[in-house]
């Protein structure tokens, strides 16, 4: 009985020792700036302060760039951790 308990404890310890380092390891991603341009209605709206970035083959755009180019209001609400985009169009 004691031998079976000891083998079980050692097995659990070894499994945890193998699994835990992989769970805590940060994920590696590849990000590149390859001079991607944002063109809206024929006008380039991206610049050095709002340059798109490619991460693992997916292009990410700065959220503020396009709404501001469309004359929309962009606000950050820290309390709710939210980006709020409002149209300035009056109906």
C-alpha cells in the first residue's frame, strides 16, 4: 500500500514538473513593420504615429486612425476599459 502511494505521488510530481514550465512560458510572436499604408477613399491616412503592424501574418490597424479620418469622435473610457467611437453626423 505504501509503495503504491509513493509511486502515485512521484508520478504526479513528475507530471507537474513536465507540464508547469510550458504553462508559464510566454508566447512568442513575430511583428513586422513593412511600410503598410492605409488608404481611405483614395487618400493615405496612415503615418509614422499610426503605422499598421503585421503580427504572425495578420495586419493590425490603430483603432483611432480610421474613425478620425471619417471625422468621428474617439474616446477612451478607463473605468470600463472601453474605446467609444461616435459619429458626428446630425440627423
